[in-house]
C-alpha cells in the first residue's frame, strides 16, 4: 500500500488561535476536525503543495511557514505521511472555499475537538511550546522557586522539575510549590515514582529512560488529559515511548554537555534521522539552547530543552 503524502498546516492568527476545518461526511474519517492541507503531487515540494492547498481550500496566501512535525500513521485502509508546517503569517481572510466549516480555536481547547487518530501528535505539537526548561539540581529551594517564578514571568511555558537526588519528601513539597507558581501560566512536568501519579492532578509526568524500559509494556499510566513525556537516547527508547503512548520526548545528548561529560553525543545528523522515524514531538537536549532553535526545527524537532541555556539566573 503506497503511503499518501499530505501537506498540512497549523495556522495561527495574531492571538495564537489555531484554524481547524471539519471534514465532509463523505470523506475518509468524515465528520472529524483536521488541520487544513492536502496531497503533495508527484512533482511538488511540500512548501509548494501547502501554499497551493491553502489557497484552494481557504483562499489565503502563505507568508512565513516552518516545519513542525512529520507523522506516519497506518489506518486499516490507508497509510499516510502528514508533513505538518506551522504558518505564522498569511494574507487574505480564511474561509471554507470548498464549503467546509472552519473554527479558530485556542491551543488549550484543541483537545476538546475530535480529530482523526493520525492528527493526535499534531494536536500535541500545536499545544506545546518550542522551549522546555529543566530546573538545575544544585540550588536551595528558595532560589529554585525564585528562578521558576522568573522563568514563567519571562514567557517559559513548559518546565520540568528535575529530581536528581532520588524522590524524597523534600521534592514533593517543592513540587506542590512549583505547581502553584505555574498554575494557569506554564505546564509543569514532575518526575518521580508512579505511586505519586495521582497526587498532582494538574501536573504532567516526565519519566526516566529506566522507567520507560520497566513500564512501557503496561501502556500509558496517565489519562490522555495529562501530559506524559519520556527521556530517550536512542531508537530503542523512542520505540518504547511510542509503545507507552507518551505525548512527547526529549532526545539527548545532541552535543557534549557539562552535565553528562561521558555521554556519547548523537550529533545533529543522527538526531535528525531518529526524529524522522518517530511520530511524536521531540525536544532536543544536550548542548543546545535558544540559539539552536532554527537548527532544531530544520532537524524535525519540536524545539530545544535545556538547563543552563534557559535558567534565568545562569
């Protein structure tokens, strides 16, 4: 069965709302919502196909666009490759040129709409930011909480509360305070034993590669309404993350780091190759920061993750 190559767009307006369209009942996966786009013709580049489809479907002309995520998905009757780009500027007023209903939806509300299964990783990518802050390990609690507060005020939307020295009661207390600082402003990702999963109802969970190896076969330990992420370092761990049904991963180390000087870096080429075979958002980690964001996008990543590069007092 030949895989159908589709160019699709996450189109944002000036307020950050995202445009979605409802599929006609007569179509494959009819009646569900989708991100606008269509088939890439044999002689077309993805960018050309995207521009053509969005002009035909919505009557708009694409301005600025960049790669967001590639998703391979196998339905019983069809195999698709969704080549998704984020469109941040366009001209014209979007309208359903083919009669399809449209809706502008906030990123937070996207998960309330019903999409085809192949679109779920795109929903995640559209809701996630491009920068993932991991807290440092050598700070006293007051300094750590001050830093989180400053990072959130500076616009950081995704934060992992690192737990390098085991999962002790002190970490739990810290997590309670961090949840409060992030409430309504940023998504906090917690680490710890699975026994704690029910204790932080608004936090997401970032599991270690060791937890991934131990628990992946049991499936997803959290409801779909909560974010689940995993630390990955190779193709085997990415496959386990897929098996567990995580929403996104970190892939590391891309380059040499001070935190893990003995770890063998993947390098950009291998990182890009690993991302290409994985249909979920990936944050590149290890020797990267905001300066490498464009390079990370070009490699197929959601964005970059880091400690020193993002910590406000570094």
